[in-house]
C-alpha cells in the first residue's frame, strides 16, 4: 500500500496491558508502514503512562471514571462526568485533526469514540474478545468499522471484519518449543491474578521436586509483588528456581523460554498462538459476559490449551494439572503446533490497511 504522509490517527483507550499493548502494536504498524502521525489517549491511572512514552509515542491524558464492576455511586458519577470527557476529547480532536479515531477499549475509549462520531470523524473499534466490552457493545453499531478476533463477534458491530489480534512481530519470530529444561511462565496481565499469587507459592516446592530442572517465572502485578515474593522465600524456594516479577517488559523473550504458560485468557491468548506456546488457561470469572471463558474455549477446541475454571482451582488440582502437562513433552509439542495454527500473522497489516482505508 502506498504511504500516506498526511495520515493522522488517534488511538484511544488503555488501563491495562490487554488494551495498551495492542494499541502500541497498531501505532507502530501505522507509523512504520503508513508513515502516520499517531497519538494515544489514556488516563493518568492506567499502565499507558509508562508504556506509551517508553515506546516513543505522544500520550494525551484525560480524567474519566469507571462503569463496569463498580458501585452504583461510581457509575452515576462517571455518567455525570461523561459530557465533560466528551468535550475534552472534542477539543483534542479539533486540535490534532486525525482522519481516524481507533478505540481499543478501556476508560478513555468511550468519550473519544463518541466525540469522533459527533464530529463525523471515521472510527474503528478494535475488539479482541469473543464478547465485546461495555464501550464496544454500546457503540458497536455506530462506529464506521470494526476489527474483531472471532467470527461470532461481528454481529455486535457495523462493518466488522475478522482481522485477528495485533501481536508484536517479535512474538511471531519465536522459535520452536523447547521442553528441556522445562520452564513454567505464569502471567495474568498487568495486574496479575490473586489466585495465582496465593496458590503457586504453596505448590512450587512440590513441582520443583517432582520435575527435574524446572524453573518458574511468575508475574504478579505491582500490588502483589512483595507479598508473593515473600511467600516463595518463606517456603524455602531459591531465586535460582523461581523468578518473581511485577510486570513482564520482555514478553517475547519470556515466551521464547517458556515450555508451558499458566495464564488468564484475555488478549493473552493471541500472543500464545503467535508464539506457539501451550497453555493452561484459568479464565477470570468476573470478566464481562464471561468472555475469558469463551476465549479459552476457542483455544481448547483447536487443541492449543487446556482450561481449568477458577471454581475448580485448588492447590491440589493446579499442581496435578501442571505436573501432568510438564511431564508430557510430546503432548506439549502437539499443543504448540495447534497454537501456531490458530495464529493470524497478518492481523496488524489488516488492521493498518483498514485504518488507512477509512482515512481515504
């Protein structure tokens, strides 16, 4: 596609890595292959305040409250403040003059997409989950186009296309699965998972004793880092066998070294597919419309992952499932091949082309 030197795009949303990391992947695609000027819009309390400046993109910030999984008073206050947020976004759009506004979900996405619609700026909604989040469910029929990951998700949007989930190109370059020495990677998005942080230190000693040469990398989230690390050390587990990190800044490298991944099943499933890494998925049970279970089941159906519902997770069940998988190298190789078959390596290119087409 020919480069468009005048292309300007605002990407709105954030809060967690599941929103920010795809947003940055889209931003790089637009900058590198469409010569676009890209700005991102987020909130002061989201992880975008660190990741976006580190990636070299301008970041605009706005104050906006939460609507999902909060008290009635918080929802009322957020709705009352929404007009101010929309006006803030309209001023930003009039100043930046983007040809397209992309909503990736998260707190800032809603006001920006509404403002763009009011100003008749083309909009593209990006939705990685089988069931859209609240913002995309409300605005889905009003956007100009949508990029989704699942065929069944198209019904929520106008002009939707199954593009897949944008994954960094470095993850697609990850080599074949290495089962010896085995490494377990535990990750649950930027905030971590309480159930992993509390359960793994209880079973790690048995896992390490049962599986020779096993090492573990455990990402906890910032708030639980100190407590989880202390729990491992109180259990007598050395730093040589278990590495505890608050956030995985080097995800491609971590996936490259992983034999098995224990994870939630948000947008992480796309990275697992791109990397060809087998996984035991524990969907977050409070996710909107239980979309993480639907994401996990899509991976289970193709043989790329196994699923353990959180209601069934105990120290014994988790230990048994992890041990069974980590001691079955041939099965892990089959899961790895199935994961790669589920990947969509052209997702970023397809999304970039859709945005450029909307601009024209």
